[in-house]
């Protein structure tokens, strides 16, 4: 069964910590995405990547960075975690043409205290 | 900018009844795909059904069907014979080189 795997389901971090959220897909998809989901705000795109070593800013990139050193892995980095980054983070991947939609990971609920 | 509108923040339905979740979209692109995802309380987004903009027939997947009215730019999800396990948040989305999600509808199935 094809999959997008996010390394942690639940994570608690302290303010100011550097946080890494990992996402791995086994479908040989070119495109990968990071979203955050907050009540009343829906899904908001943080960063995306169309190829290895490529990255593009989404709608809310501030406070985040990403890394894509290998095709199957897309990491989201919170450089200095803050309480307003407490959220659900969803990783997704798709083939180069995304007309067939995304496959999502199971999400990471991050709490910054 | 393209947009997805889901006007029902919350819906209730009795078990075994059918329910329709509304979705309207706005895009200037002639070619696009419309999707519905289910998100249970566990958090994972589960693909339910897909409709291409050039598809002549409405998509169906088991108990899910998509009522696609292109001229009205609507893509409503119909769930037949609701089950308790259908209680979840449902998202409508459009994909055409860029993705846009609606804000979601929370469906509660009552026993």
C-alpha cells in the first residue's frame, strides 16, 4: 500500500527549540507539500517542492524552512519554535501533474509550550 | 484567485439516511480536478472521490457520489446510507496546478 509517512503523530516542544518534522513517501512522487491546519482557518500551504533541492514558498512560510535532499523525503523545519506554531501539520505528495490529487500523511499534532 | 466555498460548517444526519455536503468553486481554468477528502478525528486526510472537469458523468465510489454541475460550479458530495463511522470533517478541494481547499464541513451521524 502506497504511503506518506510522517515521523511523529504527537510532538511537544519548548519555545525557542529547533523542530524537525519529517515526511517520507514511497510513491516516487515529484511534488511534496507541507500544510498546517488550524480550527476556522482550514488548510494553509507553508512550503512545497516540485523536485529534489527545489522549494517554493506557500501562503505562510514565515518562521519555517524546508529541506528536500532526496526525492522521497521532505522536511519541515521550525527554526525557533513559538507558541503560535502549535498546530496540526500535514504532509502530502502528488505526481508531477497534480490533477489526480494529493496523498496525505497522517499528520503531526505539534504543541509548543 | 481560485476559491472553494463550503457553506455548511456543521451537519447532522440520522444513521442510514443520505446526506449532501455542499461545495462551490471558482476558477478561470478550463481544466481542473475536484476532490473530496474525509478527515476523522485521528487527523489523516482520506481521499474519497474525484471528478475531472471534462468528465461527462458524475463520479461514484461506493456510497459516495459527486453531484457535478459545471455550469453552476458546484461539486456536492452525496453520502448514501450514512454510518456512524462517517462522522468526520469533509473537505472539498480543486487541483489545477495549484491547490485550493475549502474550510470543511463537520458531519455528525446520529444513531
